[in-house]
């Protein structure tokens, strides 16, 4: 699967991109780590269930970085709630 941007928006004062399609939106794991202010995205990935993440081709990545991890909508909500972001429902 190759990522395709379907929407860009600002939520909670942060810009982010939504990938995939509207039935199954995907979010870059590194962006999620930034939104929830997690200090280590790799460590965050280790605690994520396999059915909530996937490795995909990223045509927007920097040179040499062809694959990236993405989260589904369920993981976004769980991640926001885990750090007690009060506005997680807006995501």
C-alpha cells in the first residue's frame, strides 16, 4: 500500500495530514507521537496492537526512508486518551 493524502487540517493547534481513504483514515505514527507529545515514537510503536498499525510505502518521505508506520483511527483515540488530552474527541 502506498500512502495518499486525503485531507489536511489543523486540530488542537497542530497541522496534520490524513492518509488512506475516508472509510479507513490513517495517520503517520511520528505525527501522532508529536501531537500527544510522546518523547519516543519507536517506544510508542512497541505498545501498539498489530491490528492498529501497519507499515506502508511513503512517497512523501525523505530520501532513503521508503516505508513508514501508520495508525488507524482507533489508535489515535486511544493514544490521545492515554495521555489525557481532554480534546481527544475532536481528533
